[in-house]
């Protein structure tokens, strides 16, 4: 059973490495790193093959032992019929029936073992489901106090961190510790730092992807921890993010830009025209934007932000994969949002 579990676990790296190869094929060729990625993929494939071979070999080993046990039972039955014939006289038909039943013993035993193994294998799905139930759930999507919020909240983009401490897991060190700062409305704030300094952690705290262990985050006078997640992440004109890796949903471009379907067609077309993608309105998005360039996906995310008109706009290296023309368009529209 452990070998079967190991076989299942070793398949995941194969899928992830294959996805990496397909997503970054042009970059891999450009930097001539085919041998490195090919070697990594072959290593994952070899490990999975080793696990599969061990599992198959163990099955054959069990099958051989079962057949041997069946042969032993049949032999013992035949010997007992001959030796004890004087003590327990049996007719030829009864003796033949007894030996015939013992011949089926190995088949029955093999089916029993296979059924036990398959039952235990099916339980692994229950184990994985149980592991998911042990994860700490997110806070409530909506609260009763949400009805008391001002319909126009937030009226400004002023945000304040007060002694915020947060960590990704309880067994890890804090990613942010006693962090305090204040950003005024219409103010541009740049956050710089090395890898792991906590730049993206600020975004996770703002959208409550991780909860504050201590302190509070105040947006336009409202503590974000005291409202439901729907108000934090889904309220119109509140917060929006353009991330380093553009996130698009498969479907039409309109659905990718207006995710919640609350804006009119004219507004969506206007947002697309502002980012020079007006002709994309009737196009479709395939596999998360695989049919578009990185710059076009970035501009669609910018169009999404222009449509929402957020009071607080977060840019997480938003133009890292864009060319100079895309950057100029993005900067121009971002200045319009900041006015």
C-alpha cells in the first residue's frame, strides 16, 4: 500500500515539470537550457518508473506466494484423502469435489487480497479529504455588520498599517513583524527590498490571504478584519491588484475583464480601448491566456483595473514582462487612475 501511495505521489512532479516546460518553452530555448530541463524531467520520470516497478514487483511477489499457498493446500488435501481413506472412507466423486474446491482456493485468496488492496487504495482519497478538513478555513465571506458599511466605502484610498504582525503558517517565522505605516489618499508609495523582504506579503495582508496575528489594517477608517471577505476582495471601487503574473480566466475577453458581470458592454469596451485593445472584445481567452502574449495579458489586467476604478491600486511588478510600448500605456492609464 505504501508503494502504491509512493507511486501516486511521484507522478505529481512529472505533471508540474511538463507544465513548466510547455509554459516556458521559448525562454528555455532562448537561454539554451534544454539539457537542464530535460535532465530534471528525466529524473522525475525515472523516480516514478522506479516506484511503479517496485509496486508491480510487489504485486507479483504476493501473487507467487498466494499460488504457492494454494498448491500447498491442494497437495495436503490430496494426501489426506489417500492417507485417511481407511479412517474416513470417501467415494471418488466426493474426493474429486474436495480437491476441486481446494484448487479454487488460490483464486479466491488472490481475489481477497486484491479486494483488500483496492479498498485500502480507495481510502487514500478519504485520507486526502481528511487532510483538507484539517486546514484552517478562511474567515466568513460576509458578516452581519457588513450591512452597516457605507455604500460608498471606501471614499478615499487612505490605508494604514498599525503594528501588523502576520505569518503564512503557525510553524513559520513572521513575514511581517510590528509593521506600521500610513499611505494617504492619491499618494503613490513604492516598496523596495530584496527577495523575501515581505513586499508581496503586504498584498496578502491587504486582501486577507493571510490574517493579521497582531495589529490592524485600516482602509478609509474601517478595519478590514471587521468586515467580510466579500467586502474586502469583491467590493466595487475598493481595491484591485495588477500582479507580476497576469491572471486571466478562460472564456471571453469580456468575462476576463468584467469578472463579476456588473458593468455594461460600453464600459468594458471603453476600458479595452484605453489600453489599445479595443479589437479584443470579441476574442476568447484560452487556457488562462495562452493564446495571448504576456504584454497583452498585462494590458487586459490593467483594463480590469480601469473598469473597477479602485480607490487603492496595487502594482506587484506589473510591467516586468512587458515591452516599452506596453509600459508607456500602463503608466499613462495608472496616472489617470491616480487623479
